[in-house]
C-alpha cells in the first residue's frame, strides 16, 4: 500500500493552485485569440475583440483573487 501526503504551508494552498491553473488556461486562450487576429476575416474581428476583452477581464479577476489569498496569508502590518 502506498500513501501520498501533501503538506500545504498556507490555508488556501489548493484554492491558489486551482486559480493558478485557471490563470494558465486563460493565458493560453488569450494567446490563441491573439493568433486568430492574424487570419480572421474582417467581419469576425469584432467578435474576436469582444472575446479578448472578456478574457482580459477574467485574467484580472483571477489575479485579484490570487492577490486576495496572498494578503490573507501574509497580512500587512
């Protein structure tokens, strides 16, 4: 029998891990959208721009959540 244990130094370790994983996925999506601008038809550009803006908002929100977790774990004096 093999037992695996993970020890987290912070209370929100798993939440932070999930947020970082989500942020990585958002960055990949953003990269793909920016790549689409190289070949998208003019009538589709507006949709791509809207999707880029949506991803930017999600990225900012995720970063804000990560910073909130950090401030919770490491409060300022």
